[in-house]
C-alpha cells in the first residue's frame, strides 16, 4: 500500500493535469459528470468533441475560472486556480480576448506587465506567431485569424508550462493552420504541455494523445494510434462514430498517469 | 495589490480611449454643453445661481457613471476580464486601475465644466474656486466608482443602462434640485441624507453661496470620498475569478 502511494506521487510528476470526478453544472444541467482524466507533460493533447460536449467547460475548470460543483483538478501538482499557477499557465479562449482599440504591440505590452514577463518577450511572441507585419496595427482592424493569433501570442508571454487553447485554429486558412500546428509542436518540444480543443476531427492526427468528449463524458483517452486501432479505422471521425456505436469508451491512460487516475 | 499592475491597467484604459477621439471629445465637452443649456434656459431669471452648482454635480456624475460601467462591462463580455483574472491580476488592481484612468479623465472634464460654468455661463461663486473644483472632482469620481460597482452586478448592456435610472435618478430626484431637501416628506428626507450625491450638491451650493465654513464643506467632501472608497472596495470584492 505504501509502495502504491509512493508510485502515485511519482506518477504525479508525469502528469501536467489530473482531473478527478469532476462535476460541473451550468444552467441547472450537468455539463460534466464525474469526469476523470490525466494529461501527461510535454505532449499535445487534442480535446475533441462536438459543440456542446463540454470542451470549453472542462478547459475553464482546468484554468480555474469555472465554478465547479465537485471533484478535484490538479495542474502541475497544484489545485487548479492557485495563485502560483497564474504565471505558469496560458489560456486562449475561443473568442479572441484582446483589446480591439489597442495595437497588437500595445496589447502584448499590457499583458506582459500583468504577467511580469521580461520586455523581450513581446518581440519573441510576435515572431513566433508571425505577427511582425501587423504589430503596429489596431487589433480591431485585423482579420479574424490575425486576431486569434494575437490572443495566442498573449498566452505565450512568460513561456507558460501549460497551455490551454480553446479552438485556436477555427476559421484559419489551411496554410496558417499548418503553421500553427508547427508552432504547437515546437512548444511541446520545448517541454510545454498543450491541451488543444477542436471540433475538426482532422486535426486529431496532429496530436500525441486524444480525449474524445461527448455529452460531458469521455469516449476515449488514448493515443491517436490506439483510438484508430481499437475502432479498426484510419479516420478519427469514423472512430468517434464507432465508439458511440459500441457504447464502451476506449480509456487507456499513459503509463505515467495511469496509476493516478485509477486510484 | 500591486502598483505595476494597477498603473499598467490605468495606462491601458487611457490608451484605449485615446484611440477613440470622438469619445474623448464627448467626455470632455458634453457636461459643459448641458450646463450651458441649463444656463440658457434660465437666462431671463435668477434660477441659475441656485441650481448651477447642482448642475456641476449632476452632469459629470452621470456621464462618468455611464462611461465607466459600460467600459468595464465590455471588458467582461469580450473575455479580456476572464483572461486577466486567469493571470496574476489582483481584483483590486483591476478596479483601481479603472478608477485611476477615469479619475484622471474626470479631473479634466470637471475643470472644463467648472470653468465653463463660471466664466462662460457667469455662475457666481462666492466661496473658494479650489474647493468648488475639489468637490466637483470628487463627485465625478463618485460617478466612476458607482459605475464600477454597478457593472459588477450587470450581465448585459441592457442591465447596465437600466442601473443608471435605478442608482442615479433617485439621487437626482432627492438631491434637493427640485425642492430643497428639508421640504421633502420626512421619510424621503431621511433617505436623502444618506445619498452621496446629496452631499455633493450640498457642498457645491454651500461653496457657491459661501454659506458654510470650509470645515463643513470638507466634512461633506470626506463623506463623498468614503463612498468612493467603499464602492471601489465593494466592487473588487464582488469581482469573481470563477464564474458559473
């Protein structure tokens, strides 16, 4: 038993996010019902599911801005929403949450001061999100795709260890989408953990692991390969349908997070 | 509390407004225009001497209330507030940053309104102009602080706009502009004694007529300041990091 508990604390170091028995109620109806999952560090985890499946609510709960009915969430070993986490996490909402009546650079300069990141960070994130040519323009005059990149750039300030990105590629042209996924990959290579939601099943294949969410419950927690294998298909959309049909989720947490969630 | 974040927020709010020239112009000029209109209405009578000081209390108060409550509501609706509160942003830093930014605007707005009332509309001020200015600025700040507080309870633009008649109008009706407060029915007079705008109107009228001592006026001023501080504190307490 003691051995087991020690394993648990070891396991915790492998998981960036641990959700246990999370229940969230919105407008009188449960959006998430006793949800448990773990997200390993340094990976890209795709959170996929149709609109209304609870993706945004789960992300908000992990970031610590959602009122939670019951259950626990740990991020980097700390309770979600802890003060100490606020500089270590980056959060990008679905809607670009930046100021339209400020320039790109003014937006980033403001958020940088709030986070307390070095001044050089502004140029770094502008470069990484390729916003250089429009850095001096008012955000309100930019295209939707550019605005969402400004929102992403703000989340990259201070080089957070965990990034929670709610549909960051929605509405982007294919070239830009490929570039963004390359950026996400390079961030993960640098050690960041990325939880990225999408309702575009195509994007799943770019992730290391998948969380398939439907009606507030997990259909799958597995690698992309694993999900495709279990459902005997090479298409994530198809896999999603087959998982619904067979009425049994494909839950195969990684070795480093498994013991923790099964406790 | 963190001064860097408070000042960064104040600077950012002012930066946003600076990009919107029309808003700046409206903010600075509208109260003066309204005071001018009132002066014109009463140009053939002596009434302006009596109600002019109250107008200096009224128009900046209303304008600052509306502008502040709507701009913080906008922040709530655009998701930027949620982003800030997921960052190491103190709730007090946020509210105080707004109060500072709009407070600075209120100083300019009031300076223009007081100058316009005195030198263009010919409002006679028997007492100290500085004291008049101080009370007027505190009054505009009160509008800002109450606007910050109101927006904490509003979930939509519709609600915020209705908070104005709810919070502002009774203070105007009971402030002694329509009939002197001591002629109000007993119950209403008691209520009016507690309303912050009453203190501002009393103080401004006293300065204009030079009818009370500087200490009496300072006491009124301190009550207004207490309302400002109270609203800001309450506004930051009611701000929630977690929302349903």
